[in-house]
C-alpha cells in the first residue's frame, strides 16, 4: 500500500488499519503495520491513525453502536459544532437512568437542606416557587455504548416547583424537573481508553489526528423534562415525607 511516506511499505489495507489490535482478548495489533508506523513522521502517523479511526467507526456500526460511530465521525469531520444527542437514546442507557433516579431521590430527601428552609417560612394558604438543582457524575460502564460515545459525563437536574402550604403540615407540589445532560468530546494527553476490537487506544493518537487531519473536539448535550404533581407532608417526627416517583 503506497502512503507516499518514502518508507518501504507493502502493507495491505487491512494491515494498514489494524494498528491497535485487541489485547483484552489477546489479539495484538498487526506487527507489520506497527513496524512501519514507528518509522513515520508525526504527520504520516496522523494519516495512518485516521484510517484506523475510520475502521473503528465501521466496527462500531457492525456492533450496532451507531451513536458511538456518529460521535467519532463528528469529531473526525472537524466542524467543532455542538452535537445534540437524541434524548430517547440517552434515557435508554442504564447509567443515565440511574443518574436521573439519583437526582430525583436527592430532591425527595432534600439533600442540600434548601427545601426544608423554604418550607419553614412558607405561610399556610400561600403558594411560592422553589428552584434548586443537583449534578450527578455519569460513569459509563465499559462495553456499553455510552462508554464509547462519551465516557463519563454529567447530568444536571433542576426543579421548578410551585409549593402550596395547606394545613397540619401538608403541602401540594406541582412543576417540573429539567434534566440537562452534557459532555465534551475531547482527549487528554497521557490518558487512554479500552476500545473493543482495538485494545487500549491512547488519547495522544487522537491528539495527533487533531493536529494534522482537522479533527476537532466538541460539546454534546440534550435535555428533557419530567412533570410532577403530588401532596407531601412533614410528619410528627419532623421528617419530610415526599415521593416524586
């Protein structure tokens, strides 16, 4: 395969795009390709690496990991534009649902104490707005598609509630929680990630592709709302009894 490097190179296309291998399953990258790669200049390495990322996209689609493939392609295309990730896909990921549930539970138990302070000064028969938020780190599990699409990310959950104090420490609540998911698709010198079928891929490889082949980091995000309407109380022991789900 002629890559115009000036180095003797008779790699086949499949060898050229098999640098990374899969050490997790005992499959090393193609040694012939690696021996050529280490002799290349930075720019020539970047071109070869880009071919391997294109192969990675193909492999992701073979596994039906189309979101992961789309995100990697967006980075390779180099627009730098924010990518809106389908919220239905996000909510199908167990790590996202777990983070959503964790934040809702924080509202229920008044983790930061702000809700209790608000209720203490709310007068009987009055209705007031209450807003607060919680952030939850979303840790993507290896082998799941979220891991390959984003890695770790953040879910911010902000409530906008109308609270009315009735009597005998009973209250009504209506309003929404807006969940905002975000992550930056970028790379960090010295870091690496395990990619199924390719092994541990160093971020330094991706940084070379950014430097010479036009790939660019970008923001990923989306948001969705949940509506709530319920009655709750502060019991005789002074405990907040609130269930949103």
